[in-house]
C-alpha cells in the first residue's frame, strides 16, 4: 500500500478537529515528499540533526513539530523555524527555550509532556508538577517568548486497552482542568497531543486533539 493510500485511510478515521502529525523520524526526505504531495503538512521529528537536514531540503510551508527528548544545548538550532515543541519535559528546557526564543525574536508554542504511563518513564512532568508550573504566579512574565499550547503524553507500551484508556482519560481530565484554570491572553491552551499508530483511535475517544502517527503511515522504522 502506498503512503498516499495509507494517509487517506487514516484521515478518513479522524474527526475534523483532530490534527494529524505524521511522524517521519528515521525516514528519508523522499518519503516525506510523497506524503507532502498527498497534502500532509505537519511532521514530527525526534532528533535535532535529522530535523535540520530535512528542514533544509524540504518545502518551507511544512510545519515541523519536535516530539523527542530535546537537549538544552540543541534548542538554538531549531528555535528559528520550529512550529511546536511537543516534548517539553523540564523547567531547565523551558528556560533555555525562553532564552533562545528571545534571541531569535520568536514566541514558540510548546506542549508540556506529562508522564502518564505506569512504566518508568525517563522524561516528562508528573501531573501535579505540570499543574504547579502552569498555575504559578508570574508565569507569563517569566516566559514571554513561550506560548503554552497544551499537553502531550504517551501511554504505557502494552496490549492492555483498559490500561491505555485509563491513562488517556487521566491526561484528558488534567488537560480539561488546566484549560479551565490556566488563562493566558490568547486562550491558546487548546492542544492535547495523545495517540500513536496503535492507540490513536482510543486517544481520540478520550479527547485527543492531535495524534502523532508514524509507522502506520511510513511503515516500520529501521
Ligand atoms: C515515534 C513516536 C511516535 C510515533 O510512533 P508510531 O507508533 O510509529 O506511530 C509518536 N510519538 C512520539 C513521541 C514518538 O517518539
């Protein structure tokens, strides 16, 4: 099956308000071009060097999302063009994005990554940490060059759908609560990024607004 056909099939299952992020990590630019020609404009990458190479060689109207663990010393390379950093997992990283975005004269949209899985996860905030951060006084003044656009999370790697559904539901409830409490000037806290190739329909059922799909579009990664 071609990428174009797979994209069409996936799009047919998405409600209109749900965004599709095509996770193109590990796949070469030619493959992205095929998806681009099929109308796909948003891509997710998880490594800075790989993203830079692709950014240089592909059309400029692509919206690049960073979805992997981002080292602070690499922030400055992606800040000039990144559309959304979905994987902000520490205050230290937030501070560095603020600094680099200030230098670049941009306001960068970010999602805070929350660890919701039962398994040990290396990266992400605990739910109560996210809450504390977003509701802390003076947040807007401290991070003038950051737009807090929502949350991102990944479920436990398991076949247990009940478990996955519970984790998505927990994240969606946190998101709704914060959306009600966190008020910025533009009301931009609106994105709940959850769901990958194997669990995206479940994620949508639980309230996802953006799904990150890789292997179901591009096939198995090497
Ligand atoms: C790789 C990756 C995906 C895509 O996973 P698939 O199972 O191939 O759809 C989604 N989100 C994140 C954060 C990833 O690292």
